[in-house]
């Protein structure tokens, strides 16, 4: 009798522990999805891809020049500006303020893009 009671008690504790673990895992997943990370923008064939993107505050955007000619990444409002990027060179900027950040290539001003930070 005593043994069966303690077994039932143990099973109950185990069950609570597993339920708690499950809740913990869900919370962890939710916060991981909200965490800002790094977003890649490819420069290729005289265009930025994606041309326009929306990211959470704190996100780092990395532009990589996949074209075989040099380009730059220059903020229209002079918030950031890369040096001239040769093929496969990268430029990164971390967006710490919400807002809309249009940019262009200063060598080919018809190349434009936009980052919206929320
Ligand atoms: Cu360019």
C-alpha cells in the first residue's frame, strides 16, 4: 500500500516536471523568434536583393557584393556608408533605431534599396 502511494506520487511529480519542461521550451522558442539577428542582402546584376526589407530594431544587415564590378552601400540620410566594395566584399550595419532607411549605390545612383526598422 505504502509503495503504490509513493509510486503514484513519483509519477505525478514526473508528470509536472515534463509539463514544466514543455512550457519552458515553448517560451524559449518564442523569445528566439523575436531576437534580432543578421540579414543578408546580395548585390548582384546592379541591384540589391531583397531591395526592400523590414527588420526588428537591433538587426545587423550585411551586404555582399556578388557582382563583378564595384558597388557601395550609402544611406540617403547619411546614416551609414560603405567603402567601395569589390567582388565578394561585405559591409555590415546594425540598426539600433526604428525608422525607414533608404540607401543607394554612390557609383550607380539608380541602384536603390530600403531597410524598414520596427
Ligand atoms: Cu553600384
